[in-house]
C-alpha cells in the first residue's frame, strides 16, 4: 500500500445521468466499486466532470498521474461504422453522445501527455474506437454462435473463461493463462486499432477480452479489458492485481514528475 500523502491521482471517467437525484439535473454517475478498487490499491481517485471542453480536459489530465476509463452505455456506431445497415443499427443503444466526445478528447490527451491508462468494458471499446479500431455492434446478431456475453443478473460473478497470451503484460500481472470473468456487454472489439495487440479472448468463441499496446514504450501503462474486474475483487484477489499494477505504474509516473 502506498502512503496516501504520496498517492498517485487517478482521473476516473464517469457516465452522464440525464436526471440525477438533486433537482433532476444532469449529473455524474459512477459506481463506487471503481473508486473503492483504486483506494484499496493506494490510489487517490478524482472523478472527471462531465464536460466537452478540450482545454479543460487537457489541464485536468496534466494534473493527474493516470486515467481509468470506465463502463457505461454503447458508443455511437456512427463513430466507427457510418454505413451500418439499419437493422443492425436498431440493436445499438442507449448512447452517451457527450461522453463519446469528451472521452475521445481524454484519450487524445493521455497519449499526448504520456499518462498511464486502464480501460474497463466501455473504456476498453472507446480506446479502440478512438485509435481507429471498430466494434461488433451486436454480438448475437453478428456472431450467432457466440455464448451469451450479456449476463446482467450475474454481473458480480464469473460466467465464462478467457484465454490469455503467455507473453503479455496481463499474464505477468495475473500469473494466469486463463481467468473466469463476468460478462455484461453485447458489443465488443471487432477490428483492433493498428497500435493495439489482442492479449486475451473468450475461450468459448474468440471474442476479444483484453488489449495492450504493440509498442509498450508509447505509454507507461496501457491495459484494457472487456470484463468488469472491479466487481470481482471481493471474490478473487487476482482481479485486484490489475488495479494494483495500474496504480503502481501511476506511482512510478508520479515519482518521475516530482
């Protein structure tokens, strides 16, 4: 555990709720499980305000030591599949259009400023889209032989296995070649961005479950996963290792900044 006075500051990207508790105003929405996992590993979370201003995002990124891209609603397919058939388009949504914009700015800035990043579910997908990759708009429609990847009633328990590339950072962090993971999505990475390497797939159907940089020297840390490790940390310490490795990378980055 890192002493809190030296804790790296972790910028966390939230959802935007159109109607929050206070006066039904547009509000930040974020599960406490993300911030709990960050704190458990010695990080200090800072939730990003829901805003589109590139200038403000650049300033906030400059003050943080790492970025966590979290889960949420579907990414608008117009960002990666503008000529999608109408029948496929009907399977997508709901969307977070404002979030699509600010997270693209956020990803641009974290690369420009060389910050560590960990992406989860939507964050995993958004990073791929922002870097030029594409998504499966709807797994059941486009991969009819796939297993059920949207098991919301079992969101906090493992429901299928993923196979991990043995020479990957993910394998080094977990010490495992396979993991049992939860699964709450109907979209997934289709074509990985050119700069990304697939390091884990669903053992049953090959759906992409984790990516890293082909050239790790581009950032101090980059790992994204399709599953939700923050919901599994209580039952299996291996998932806390993912947050631990990320926070350690952010702490090293902070040390270089001081």
